[in-house]
């Protein structure tokens, strides 16, 4: 068993700290920008981070430098102005990780290696597409793919997670950084095998949440148009994680991302919105599609691989 030496005590002896063995279950999440971990998987992260037999590793691929700033008093952080948003969002991410219980967070390739690609709007709703001009460090640049895969493989080889979460092939809503996060994660998991799951929102789950928001007095966001928010058919979902007990931690993490997320609550429900101010309900269930189509158990991310 490995040990490391500490500084000598007053009597000249040494204390040895034993390196703890890896957690029995190891979960790794790959997200594109600060706030994505909370918006898509915040309840799941908080639930598994609180489990003493599970370790949670979060990999964030960029600093989210191209995000739109919500609070007017922070407008000078924006990329077209002071271009200081990335550093500020790193602080927001640290606060969100603390709220969710994340103890192992890494930036892919190190902080500032990859820059938020940004996006162009692509028609109806919140669909996104690749912008015409790319920064030299843009995460979605085609020629950067192999280097990013190698960086993520190195993390997987160190952590050896049994379950890995990222977005589906379309990135959820088409954002080029979300698509790239999926692509490099899928490639890395082929080299360092793990159960790969895609974070999604089921149609019925969203509809039920929106029904609770409809007509709420004081709601500061507009309700979405039909199909404006991305969902998947209920039948495609393989795993549903009950995160109702993690609501307080989840809300605290949402509030930590104040440049990107506005949060509203009354005595019964909580809603949030990004810079488009379209209402989204805070869900008590977070849903996943296993990439290989394997079934069950329907309430746990690890399936049959939790003891590897």
C-alpha cells in the first residue's frame, strides 16, 4: 500500500498518510462550459457526490468565454467588451462545485487551453450552429480533435470511471462545443471502456414541469413555445435518477452561475432561465440514455459495472 511521508513531528518521528483506495464506484462527467454541469446534471452530481462509496470527477472543456451576461452590472465582462468572462465563470464554477459536493474538478488540457467556440442561432427555438469565424483556441476547431481525445483519455486512465456522462450526438441542442464534448468522450471511452450515458430531458418530464409553472403569479420568464426546449421521446430513456432530495444543493449551484442563469422560486416550484429568459422547470428527475442501448437498472447510472 502506498504511503507518503509528512513533515517530522517535534520528537523527530514521521507520520505516514495512507493513500485511500479508489472509491468502489467512480463517475465522470464531461461538460462543455461552466454551468452545463448544473443545468443538465446538477441533481445527479449532488446525489452521487454525497455517496461515500462513489467518487465524482467533473471535466469542463472551456471557460465559457462567449456566454451572454445576464446581470447588467457585470456587462463589461462580455467577450465583445472586457473579455474577462472566462475567468469570472471559473469562480462561478468553483462555487457551484462546492454546492454540489464536487471534490475532483479538472479543465480539459488545463485551464484556458480551450476557448468557448460560441454559436450561431439556427432557426426556431434554441437550436445552435457553428459560428462562421473561430478563435485559434476554439474548442470545436476540427484540427484539435485528436489532441482533445488524448487529453480526455489521460483523465480516464487515471480515474478509471465505470460510468461516464456527456451529451448525446447532437449536443442536446446543437451547440458545437456540446457536440465536440460528445464526440471526444465517445472516442475516449472506446479506448478506456466505461458505461457511457447521454444526459437528456424526456418529453413527459418537461411537460409536467411546465404545467406546474403555467400561470404562476410573479414568474419573470416567458413560457416556452411548443418544442422550443429540446426533449427526447420517453421511450428512449433508460435511466431516471430521483434528485428531489438534492433540490437545495441544485438551486445553490444554479445561483452560483449568476452571469448565465436567473433563478425564481415561490413556495412550491422553482424555475430558471438562461439569457433568453425562457422558463425551464427545475426537475426532480434527471434522465439519461445509455449510449449502447443497454437496459437497467432504471434508477442507477452504473448498471452492472458498479463494482469494477
